[in-house]
């Protein structure tokens, strides 16, 4: 067996049992959001919870020896990822500032501190992309959800569900649309770097508009 074959064999073995994959999917992506939505966990803890569950996903990835390439951390497709997401970011950022004043969206009044921008840029945005694209698609792959369209749809609904805690229908709709776009891009090109860039730009625009 060649070294490449050994590497591919090892990657193929670095997976979750399908039942475990679905249990993790529900536990990571639905339980914490539900607890915040019903008031069991304070709304103010949302970013701490994101960080905690992202750290849990990283720990699982290390323990199961999942290769970074499987999670989208690769140079393959990097140029395509950066260009497509840069174009997307410009379009979405322009749309945010044109449409937001005319939409009945509940605003969050206290997130414009410089420290929060730094946190979002360096921590929150990369963690969200790791959790909701890299790790989620790994779980869906291991859960044997083979239909690409169904994988994209479920991932987009789940990403939108994350924003249920804001209790705003327009936000849910917009994040579902963004989820469809980001998940489609990731499904077609398993490179996470461009998505981190796009999520950061779009996120900073929404923070400036006091939406998150």
C-alpha cells in the first residue's frame, strides 16, 4: 500500500458511527439553542456557549483523528473559495445596508464595542464556520446522508435555527438564505477559508447594524 493509499485509508477510518453522528448532531446544534430560547440558559451566554461547543467539536475531531483536510482546512480549492466568497460578501454587505432599514428586524443595542468586533473577527466567525460547515458536514457525511440537496437543506435549517434565540422571523429567514448559499459553496468546494472570510465580513456588517 502506497503512502497516499495509507493516508486515504486512515481518513476513511476516521469517522463517527452513523448513530453517534446523529446523536452528536442533535446534542450540539439543537440542545443549547433550545435551552437559550426557552430561557433555561441566559441569552447573554450565547457566545460562551458557542465557544464551548466549538471546543467540544475540536476535541472530538482530535480524539477521532479527523484530518484537517476532511474539515475543509486545505489549500485545495483555496483560490476558488476566496474569490467566490469575496464576491458574495460584497453583494451581501451592500444588500444589508440597503434592505435593513426597511425590514422589521429586532435590533441588539450593545455590541458596537471594539472588543466585540475583535472577538467576532478572531473567534466567533471562525468557530461558527468550523461548527456549522466543517464539523456539521462531517457529521452528515458520517450519518450517511448522501443526497447533496438534502444535506444542504438540513444544514441551512440548522444554521437558521441557531438564530432562533433572537426571536425575529426576518432574521430566521435571512440566515436561512445565507445558510443555503454558504452550505452550497461548501458542498461544491470543501474549503473553509473563503467561508470564514465571507462570514466575518457579513457578520461585521450585521454587528454594525446592531442585529447580532
